[in-house]
């Protein structure tokens, strides 16, 4: 795939001069700094690009709308790090409703769970029991469950839960690993050693700003580390979900796939599990809702399986503010959202 052509097409279609773009980025950065004190309706207008809505119906409606774009979905109920175990029941019940809606509407989707939302930092055993309740229902309906990766406090615990659930016979579970952490390459090797062809990863740069004692902090170093992790995952036979909007990572991934002769309809690896329901042939590309939809559509047009991360819930404000702060392109997206809404395609 020629991503430079996609970049050129995007620039031409946007009809924005470089000087105007620089001005808008500066303006956007100023607006971003004001967001913590801005009224909620302002944040909602901006964050609405990244969140499906405050309820499940909104998420289902959005997925039906963009399903025609040859993509599939991961559904996430917003919220993490609960204050008491009673709050965990909300997530158990809400994810049960999510599974019901996926089945009812025959949506090509899996789900993503944040372990701390189920009580991991309060009582690990109860958190495991809560997540297993969802995992059972998902397994009975051939729906994959991804354990999201939060900050370094729960990295090992999250990995341990995935391994434990696989030991209990659940093959429909995988985890997320963050390329920025020093430990990630070793984690990949240990997980694949334990799970073999059932290893299933989402690899991303990582959204948590971790201490420099345990993580890379420079952009170039984070990109290089993430690319190395992708190589190790693909070579190990693992299913590899490449969750990045960065051209250096996507370019590297496409070149690696080509070198391994892995294509949308062919996985020549003898150490991989092969095709599974709701999955690509050994790999897929994942995008956050609202970020680089044109690139996602370009990849999909070339036959690559693409997946959109669809968050929803009453915690939209917290998620929106965090996404706005952490997304390096947000200053650009903010100004386009406010002043050029016709360019704001998801």
C-alpha cells in the first residue's frame, strides 16, 4: 500500500495551506490549554469526535452507521479505577448488555475490559470473578475479549489474568501491551512461550505517561520500540493487532507484513493458529474512533482488516479530556472541529 499517496490525497482534499495549518495548530494548542476550565458543552463538542455517546444505544447506532466502511469494532464502556467493589457490578451488568446487543444486531465486534473497572486494585480475586462472568458469556457466543492495559501498577497483574483465563480453557482472550515500556519485548516472549499460537496482542505506543526509569519518553524511541515489538509478535506466530495512527509504525508494519508474505488473505506462518471468527488472517489494524478515518478507510480499501475502538458511557468527559491532552494531533483536530466541521470525518 502506498501511504504517501494517502497522505497526498488527504492534504489535497483538505485544501488547507501549510501556513494556515501552522496557525490553526497554534490556535488549537491555546484552546487545549483552556479546556480544563471550559464549560462541559465545549468539551462535549470536541470530545464528541472520540466518544460514541453516553449510552449503549448511541454506540450501536454509530456502529451501524459506519459498518458500511468495511470495518469492525471493539466496544469499551468508559470508566476505570473504581472506588468500591459495588461499582464493579455496574460494569459486569453493562458489558452483559453490550454482549446482548452485539448478538441481537449481529455486529462484527469484540469487547475491551479495563481490569481496574472490575476491582483489580481493590480485590484481585473478586475482579477475576467479575471478568470471568463476562468472559463466559462472550465465549459462549464466539466473541473475543481484550483486557486493556492500564498504567504500570497493573501491567503484570493484567498479563497474569490473561494467562490464568487461558489455563481455565478460555481461548477468546488477549491483552494489550505498550511499546513504550522497557519490559514489553520480554513480556511478548514470555506470553508466547506460555500460550503459543493462542497468543493474541494489541500493540500500541501506550497512552500512559510512565516514569523514564521504566519507559521510553522520546517519540522516536517509542516508535522504534513499538516497531520492534510488532516484529517479535508477527515472527512468533501471534495474532497482532496494530493499534497506531502513526505513519512510521504503519509503514513499518506493512513492510514487515510484505517481507513475511503476510497478506489479507494469506498467513504463511506455520506457528500461527490460522483464521478465527471476527479476526483477520494473523493481523489487523486498529484505530481510535475519530482519529485518521481516511487512513483507516484507505487500509480497508486494500483489504486489510481494520477495527474501530468505540468508547461510550457517562465518563465521556474524563475520557475526552484525557484524549485531548494525550493525542499529539489534537491541536489540529480541535481547530478543524470548531472552525471547519465539514472536514471532520470520522
